[in-house]
C-alpha cells in the first residue's frame, strides 16, 4: 500500500513528486526532458521494458537518476541499472523477500 498517487502513463506525462507511474500494456516508455513518453513496443521477441526505461533515465537525468528494481521475473532491469550506475546515479534492488525474486536477484548479482 502507498499513499502516493498511482497512475497509468499517458503520452507526454510530466513527472511529479509522490506519484507512481505505471507503463501501460504493450508499450515502452522513455523519459526525455523530464517528460514521460510512450512508444509502441515490438510485438515479437523478449520485452525488456524496464531496461528500456532505465536506459533513457540514465541518459536524461545522469547522476540524478535513481533506479529501483522490485519483484519480477527474468532479468529485466539489470542492464538498465548498470547504465544508471555508469551515469553516476543511484540504484536499489529489493532483497530476497520479493515474491517473484529473479529480477532483483539478477540486479544484485550483477552489482558484485
């Protein structure tokens, strides 16, 4: 539970404090100039929406970027967190309390 406002991103959404933005199904999201933008996602292949977003976050925000990987499956987010760290940003991954822990476990392993 959170007291923060949780909302699905609409194209050209401005980032606001104390808001959680959710990527709609079938889309990718980038941040450019502090604005969230939706892009079509390729229909086939492995979808790495979190890596895609984190990469743009590292480019847009540099050392001010903060990436957090929580519960999830596979390794999405790991490469994006590496790009945030390379840009001087801060990264976090949920510990082994996650119900689906392969995403945070992958991120933690890559940090070693």
